C-alpha cells in the first residue's frame, strides 16, 4: 500500500481499518477513524512520538485546527502545548514523497505568525527540520531535537 512506508519515527501502535477498499486510521486526538492518506500516516506517527517518546499528554496535542490569516482559512497539522497551555511546538507534516522545502517553511511561518510557538517542526516522515524560535537554531534529522514536554 502506498500510504504505509517506513518513517524515521519509531513504529507507532496505530489501529487501521478498511472499508470499501479505503484504509482508515483511528486518530487518538480526534477520537475517530480518518482516511489514511500519506500525510495522515506521517501525522499519526508524529502524534504517537510526541505522546510516547516526548511525554506530551494527549490533552496537550491538537490536530488540524483552523486559523484565519489574511482573510483565508488555513489549517495547521499539529500544535503541542506546554503545561501552561502555551504553544510549544508547531508541526507541519507533508507526505513522504514531498520534500521539505522553502515552501514548507513559509507555510509553517504563516501559521507561526498566529500561533507563536516556541519551536517549529517540519517533517515528511523521512526528513525532519526542527527550529527553536527562542534559541534561534536549526537542527536537521534529529528526533532528539524535538522538545520534551
């Protein structure tokens, strides 16, 4: 199946179902089955990594919320909040076949203008860029660079 490709994230305990030749994944945040697109495959691995390996409680993770920017409605992928419910990590996910590019960074920067997160993570599941706004540093391809809860 095209969606199920190995990623740099540890194996996630995902619940997959199939209905009418379409694959679904149970989202632990949205509490429902969603269509398993290649981007959703990456998004679910990031969610599980943040929860199981970086100790973010599920209650501190939000998925695909809408924001208004320049008269447009935009949807970011994941925001992880700290214990004071301040945005700690803004995550932009792309499908594995899409390279992380300047366009990806600009998309996340658009969301960042509104969200004001401490860190930005860009990933397609195969590569990863993590930028700390406070420390003004860029770390590439290091899962350890993702801030702990």
